[in-house]
C-alpha cells in the first residue's frame, strides 16, 4: 500500500504495520439492544447512551436483537428468548464501558461474559445454571408440543417456545384435540399458578381430570 493513500477496509481484512508480527484484523460489531425489568430511570439512561453510540434499541425481543440488558436476572419471556437465540444478557454497565472505549478511541472492547447480571429470582438460582450463550439451547424444546389454555398465554410464550425448537398451539381455538394427543409424552399442557378468570380455572380442572397427568406450570414474569 502506498504511503498517504486511502483504503476501504472490510470485515476480515488483515493489516500489517511495520514489523512482521504487528498484524491487525478488522472486525465489525453489530449491536441491537433490548431490555427487561429495568427501572424506568435506568431504561431512559440506557436509551440516551445507546443513542449517543448510534446503537438501535427495541422494546421487544426480535430476530435482530443481539443483547438483552438487565440489572438482575428474573425469568421472563425475553430472557428465555435471548437464551434460545444464543445471545448475551448484560448489565447496563456493559454499555457504559463500551461508550468509554468509543469516546476515548483507545482500550479494549468490554467482554460480555464480564457483565452477566446477578440472578435475583430464587427459582433460577442453581449452581449449574449458566446465562452465557449456549448453541444447544436452540433445540431445547425440539420435538415438544406445548398446549396453551388461552390466546393471551399463547401470545405470551410463543416466541420463546419456537426459538427453542418447540411448537405451541391454543387449546381454546377451534382446533380439536384428541385425548391421545394430549397424553403424548411429547405434549406439555401449560397452566398458570393462578388464573384470574373462573372459566379458565374450570377448563384447567377439566383437563386435569381427563388427563390425570402432571402439568408444566410456567411462572415467567412479564417484560
């Protein structure tokens, strides 16, 4: 390359400066941020910080999302979706550290594994549980069929179930369910720990009576 000339670099390019062992590689980092269970003030600060770095923020988890931001880990659909998508969950401090690097023009990019939020929900506190990305989660529900008891429940859980390789359907739809299908080992009927509508509770009791099997009880927190 000629001195004082301009070259357009692209991801994967290798650059050598001077001596043979001074070799640099070009990488492109893409960030699309979603948050869950953040205080409103923290969410506002996060959005301002991301805007300064020209990093997009989405309220909902989407296929484009790359990072979920939380102060502490509580099991929510967004958390399950992030895990099933093999994406990182980080604290707001990660973005502050990244901003400092970009502002100063020096230093190393922060590592996501150094900014994993603490687990604050008792149900998720297990020594063997890791909230780092794991490609095996993409097929965690492969071959399983989940049956929701309402359209609201189905909408609430559909994304995280399908991202993990499972399928979900609404029992209250016009589609009929044969008893043998519901009794299948690969079928999981969902129920909430508490139902606010009496008719829904009656439907649950009827299904329990017919199936005489254990239910999969979900207790995901909203947003």
